[in-house]
């Protein structure tokens, strides 16, 4: 008679790229949207009741991204971080450091980590001096009542120094995530002998999962495809960073990526049988759970209601008045014809830095612009990142190369201008198209990429490659972020450490009334 083997299963729930989202609300309009930790909480609590073996993991970019998160950092004082309060309440097992965790500086991040009832994992973020992981243990092991043993290794995209304010990551080294995975996966198998090894990586896929085709420049920002093909011993790879929805298998590794803002949860179900006294994996299944048909958990909303009330009062402050029209109705039109919103942001940057040349971007296609009576809500809806400003010295050639990079944002499709798919897939990167003030230029999209800058002048004279200019831009761009490699390691003339949202608010408070103007210093033709 054939022996019937004992079986069990492990369910892993993954959130990622929550970006400060708890309440089911769009802060720009105050309309309800089915997203955030309050929605995720409902699903997590259901699984707590149903599943004997459950792991709940957040995969990074947790504490930055909403007005709630920003208001807490600026005005929360000694209160605990609201995102951490919720994850503690939901009994998360672990979290992974994401790149945006550093945006508010190390003090805020260290406080968040110290307030957490769960470990933060990142094996490849180490102290420069010692090479030891900054955030404690690089992995965690959880043993369940059934004897099942699960190991979770945390990794973070090592591309962070290309984006982050150097002061926020001082004393740290970001080691190659792929090489670190090889090292620690082997170590964990040898030392811990887990029944399942889960790699939680705040990074995404650099190639198409089915064809292997490159989907982006191979910078090392995302390495999940290579990890699946080059690192043996991973049973489940949790990913994020790209805000994609992915559930499947790659080279025998089950892979997940659960969107962003808590609109979805990733779920992996791993089945085991006992074989020679050890649990052996016999089946793996991955799925993306949409949350739109769930109800938000009221106890979670109550837990952080005070934070939300104070945030809403702050958002509704009227700061100044617009004379004219600064509202955004068509993002493509704004990027091809100079718009008062962009000219205004550049003007604020130039005044704050005392610099005559500036560049900025429309960060996302839902940016509303400014209505007649400008509130803080509108400022944080348009300027969604906690950027500061940096003035760097660049050459005329750098300037032209940067404009060519921006010009590659467009393609011509049947005579109509459109967005190059490389700026919209697999993750929207509209924030990587810059518009400049203080120079005059023309971009001709009919010409090949790299040859589209057909006019570039400064004070009426052609810009020469060897000329030098001082230019103000956000700290992300000044570090070379967005493949603007021509800016990397340039001489820094000045850093303005006040966040741009504050600079914009302060400008309105100082001037009260702002005119919507354009000087038509650039144009795009096709």
C-alpha cells in the first residue's frame, strides 16, 4: 500500500511601492479611489484567519509619496510614522528598503526602522567602513508550527547613488544586487537549510520575461531577469520598483510584482509534502489580487485618522492667486508648446538659486496645474517628489546632449507626435522629459534621435560645445538620474536644501499674486 505523505502550504502576501498610501483617496481631488493600506489590510486580515502558514512582506518604497507622508515628515514631530503604525498593526513579517526610503534623509529612515516591530532587510546596503549591512540582519528565518522553515533575503536596487542626495546616503555603499544575491543565497542554504528561500528585491525586470528582449538600458538599476537566470537556489522572487503587475515563473523561479499604491497585493501559494523528514516543494502558484472590490478596513483608518485630519487642513490652505491660466489640460501639448506652469516652476528655481538657466519637468500626466486660488493640495499634486535643487556647472556640449535626451521622448506616428514607448513602458517615465528656461532652442522630431536639436542659443549667440554654464535643476537630475549621464559628477556650485514644494509655497506667500506667462524660448516641431 502506497504511503500517503503529509502536506502543508505556505502563503506569501506582498505589498510594494505603497508610497505613503493608507487612505483610499486621491489627494489632488479628494475623490475616493480603491487603493492604499486600508484596502490591503482587509485582504491581509482575511488570510490571517484562513491560513496556518502566512508571511506578509512589504517590498519597499513605503514611507514616501503622499501628502500624508510628507506632512508627517515636516510637521509630525515625535509622533510615530503612520506607515509603520499600520504595518505593525497588521503584523508584517518583514520589509525591504526601497530607493525612496532615503528621500527624507537618514534620520527619518532610522526612526522608521527603530519604530518597526519587524526587520528591515537589505543585504547589499552596507557601511562603507566595515562592509556590514546597515539595517541589521540581511535575511530573516521564520519557523512555523508545522516545522516548515522559510528564509527571506532582502535586496535593494544598487542604482540609488545615481538619484539620491549624497547627504542622505553618506557613509553607505550600495553593492551589486546580483552579486550579493549569489553570495547570500548560498550562505543561507548552507547555514539555515530552509525549506523555501524567498528573495525580496526592491528592483524590477530589465528584460521581457517571455522573449528576453531588453526593455531598458542595461544600467544595473533592475536585475531581476539576470537574478532568475544566474542565481541558483531561489524559490520565489518578490520584485517591485517598476510599479508593474507581474505573476508567473521565470527559469523555474516563481516571480511577483504587485503594482503600486496598494491597488493590488501579490500572492504566492507554495505547496509542500514531507519527504525523508524534510518539507519538499511540490507546487508553486503566483497571482495578483485586485483590491477594487474589497472594502477598506475601518480600524486601520481610525488608527491614523489624526494624521489624515491634520494633512487635510494643511492641504486646503490658500497660498496665493493666479492671474491668467496655469491649469494643465493636455500633457502632450504642454511638452510641445511652452506652458505657464513649467515657466513658473523654472522661474521659482532660478530665483531660489540665483541662477539664470533652469530645467524642470511635468512629473506625471495627472498633474492638474494651478487653479485661480492656489492651495498646498495643488502644489503637492503637481510637484510629487521631495526634490531639492542643485546648481551644477556644465558645458555647451552637455547642454545639447541633455536636450537630445529629452528630444528622444517623442516619436512621430502617422504624422502625429506621440510618446516614445521607452518613456512609458514598462514604467511611465514622463518625468524624464525636461523643459528649459534661460536658453532658446528648437527640437525637430522629424530628425533622427541624437540629431534633433536644430537651434540652441544663449543671449542671442549659438551655444559652443566648450562654453560653461551654471544651471539649476532638481537633485535627481543633477546626479544623472533618468539617463542624463552628462550631468553625473559635475562640479556642484550650490545646493538649496529646502524642498521644492516648500519653495513653491513660499513663493506664493511672498508674492501673493502670480501672473501666468510664457516667453516662448523653446519649441518642438514635427
